[in-house]
C-alpha cells in the first residue's frame, strides 16, 4: 500500500503587509517584535497579500513553497499575523493554576449519559471537560479548575489482541503568568488527545485554546462512520479521507475562533492558539500540528520529534539566515508564524503512520519544551515507569523559569498480552535506520519515506526480477536474504539493511542484473513515481536521499574504474611477458 503523507519544511508565512496595508507581525507569546525588513513573506516583498484561496499541497506552488513532504496540508495559504500585546489578562474569578487528569485505574464518576465502558478507538464519543466555572461537558479539559482522574482500557486491535490506551494530562499556570491560557483534550474512547496554547500576546487566548480542543473533538465525533470504515479497511484512500477530515476540523476550529474574536475582542483585536492533536484509528496514528507545540513519539526507548516549530527563528534557521548560536541568543524566539484564529483559515501540517501496540505519545506546549530537551524528557518519562509523574515535569519547568503556561499530555498504548507483532513497526524502522541511504535523515523523515512505500513478501526461490527486464522499483530488505546475479554469476548476497534496484528510481533502463530470494524475505518497495513525488514535496528529504544515491553511484564508478585499470595493467604486463618469451 502506497502512502504519501508526512510533515516537512513547508514555508510558513512570515509577517507581511496584509489587509489594507496594516503592518502585521508574527504572533508572539510575550511581546511582539516587528519582523525585520526583508523578512516579510506570504508571497513577495511588494506587498501582495499572502492570504489566498485554494488548497495547495503535494508540491503545488503558491505563497508557501513546494518543499512540503507527502501529505502536508495547506488550506488556502492563510498565515497568522499579530497586533500589540495587551499583556496577560486575568479571567473573572482570579488566577488559574494547575490542573491534572489521567492515571492508571482511577476514573472520575461520569456525567449523565457518559459510558462506563467506552467503545473502540475511533467511535463517536468524548472525554470529560471542566470549563472555567465548573460546567461539566463531554469534551476535553480547559486548564484552570481541578478535575478528577480518568483511564480508559479499551482500544484498537493488533492481530486480534486488544490494546489499552492510557492517557494523562496536566496543565500549570507557571511562574510568570496570572492566567492559564493552555488547554488540553483527553478523549481516549475516541483515540483523540490534544494540547493547545492560547497566545498570550492577544486577548482571551484561554477561549481560543478551549475552542480549538472542543471543536476538533466534536468534529471527529461527527465523523464516526468514516473512522469505522477506515478501521475495517485501512487503505490509502481511507488514510487520505481521515487526513482530509482532520484538516477540515482544524479549519472549522480556526473559523470559530476567528468569529469569536470579533465578538469578544472586537474588530481591532485578534485571539489565537496553537494546536497539536493525535487521533488513533485502528493501527494508524494521525497527527495535526499548528504552531510551536510539539508531538513526540516514544518508541524503542527513544523519543522522536514528529513536528517542527512554526516559529520565525526556526524558519530563519532552515533558510540559513542565522546559525544555531544566533538562534539561541535571539530575542524573538517566541514569535510564531502559524496559529488558529488570527485569520479564518490556517496552514496545517498533517501526517499518518503505522503504530506499534508498545508506542507512546508526548504532547506539550512550549512552556515545557523550552526548559526540557527531548533527551531529558524521554529519560524522565522512561524512569517513571508505567504511570508518568507529569507534576515532576511541571516542577522542573517552573524551577528553570516557568515563564509561560506549562501543559503536557502523555498517551500510551499497551497490549493486553505479549504479541510477536508488538514491535513490528519499530523493528522495520530500526532496519531502515541502518541503511546508508537514510543516514542523514531524521526519524520523522524516515516515517515519511515508509509512508510512500509498500510492504512486499516473497518466498525462498522466487525471482524478483530478471536481468534485462523493465522495472521501476527499489527494494529495501527488512528480513530474509537475496542474491544478485548477472549471467549466472553471483555478484552479491544481501540481507536486512541492504537495498537494490535503486538506479530504477533515477532512470528507466532495463535491469542490469537478476534478483533471487534465498530465504523468505520481507521488503519495503518504492516505485519511481512515488520517489519523484516524495523528493518534490519534501525538498530537505529529497536532497538527502539524492545525495546519498549520488555518493553510492560515485563509489561504484570509482570501484569499477579501479578494477578496469587493474585489469588493463595485468593485460599489459601479460603482453610484455609474452614478448620477452618470444625473444
């Protein structure tokens, strides 16, 4: 099954002259800073607006460049701008503090109508949320009021085995803010969890973040039939449909936040929020991302980042305008280039990938990840065992500054029994990470690559292709052994971590050798059309793959040249010996 969606390096809109020439600045957390001249974007530097209509993705060019990977979503090119920072605003009722949710086995008494035994992941339904003031709704959780703990024990099926999804969440106001404008959503019976960070530089960021979570959950719940069909038949068309549904849900939230800002803040103000969400449907995870929150995948004892911050600093780093040291010392590290609600529509990063029943996810706002790096965060969570102590993470962030609201959500899959397939995806990825072609790729880029491939199995003795035959596929060995033969002579014996047929991705000449399976084998195959689409949509990934291919071809040419020189010298020496002997 071919898959073509993942995050990448799509150019987020920088601040530009928008809407009647009003100078817009990137959305800030504390105090907005004007974007320097020459750093304006969203189309060009002549003042043409970046806010265009029409969906652009899979390499289409517009106000966002074509360096997006497979499946990154771009809805009508909307980019957030900003305005003066009114400073933190306290909600009626006083400052809001820490809030917790989650835990093994502890379940808050459900509100009327809530199910004690939730359905499988993807079915319509919801978690519980406490709004400020204590109004209980079937939603997620707004940071602010204390809430109880909950755990859900039913989940997707992996090879007939039921997998339990456990979720935990906590949010804290931090040391510097008077109000908590973060929100998080835990709806494990839907397989949905999210974090949102209302922008402190605008009014009512708390309302924006809460709307983002609640609208997305309602949207997902209203598409239960689509999710049920995908669980039954998880094909590429279904993946695309679910990604489209999530993208539309984020756009719906963005519009509602934008509309709410007109009534709550007025024409002269805006409110906005970041959003990071994961939806688990069957054996597939769907991720959406806007802003500078982060989503990590915990797999195989490592914590892998799945998102890239939509910040001005990160954009300047990618474009080579500043180096790492300049980024570290920059004053405008808090400026984000995408947010929900600032405009009616927003560009959304989205991806889908297969999960293992031993995987876990960590979602957090910048109030946590600015103080805890990926390795430290992974180490702390690994040390904490089955029930993560999220309050410890919050305490560390507060000890190191606590300049912003702090929110973190952990979701963990756990199989009810040991299963031989429990780590099949992780093992496949581990093999690919040993392939020299991917040595310069990040884990996220490797996920993007695997989503463009198909799994193929072949028994011992089968012939994958014959010398001289046409072909447009490269083979990456996950398991088994393969012999490469030319005119009956074995040239190589390859195993897991090796690949062959890669030249067919570049040209369309007949196969130069035959490939025969020696032991039952499993491959990931990539055809030429998918490869070209991949490198077109993610420029960074394409550059790295092509560079590695060029290096391999160069090494082969040098080795061949050395052998030819050696054979030529041998022939010349032989001819000289013959001449001497005739004398």
